[in-house]
């Protein structure tokens, strides 16, 4: 069982940066691949980034590649999403999610069994 709590969202101007954090409870955090997803009003939840349990493998949606960086600190039970060069189209509620697997990661929403409550990111033009 994993409980996830996101933080770090807010209002930022286009071109600015934010760093999201996702703190996980439980002693088995390092057994989970982690993902970040986002959902804008009227749209489906979409994949943003994922990272394997070791941090050795990462993957990004094309829309954020080169601007966002996912990382994790297993000693702190925390995963991060550094977001640079933000655009108005990045505005959404951002969710972190956990998927228990030994290798790799998944980008499929339905594969993740644990979700945080979300944090709002608003980028003004």
C-alpha cells in the first residue's frame, strides 16, 4: 500500500519554472515505478513522465520532452518533476502515481494502482 501526496503547484508566467514533489508513505517505495500525469479541464488524463524504481530509466511525453525532468530520491520516498520553459498549454492538475513492478515503467493510466490527490499548475501567457 502506498499513499501519495503532491506539492509544489501554483501560478507561474509562461517561460517560468516549477518543481513538483510527490511524497510517498510506506517502506517499499523503491519497489514502485512512478509516473506523472496531468488533466486539463474537459480533457482526459494524459501521461507526462515516468521513471523506473531505480531511476535508471525515464520516459517523457513528446509535448514535455526537453523541458521537464523526472527524478526520484528513494531515501526520501519522493519523486520530483522539474518543469522549465512552461507554456500556457501545460496548465492542468498534475498527479503522481505508483505502479509496482520490478523493471521499467508504464505510460498507461490504467496500469497505475495508486494516485495522489493532484496539484494545480496554472501557466499564464
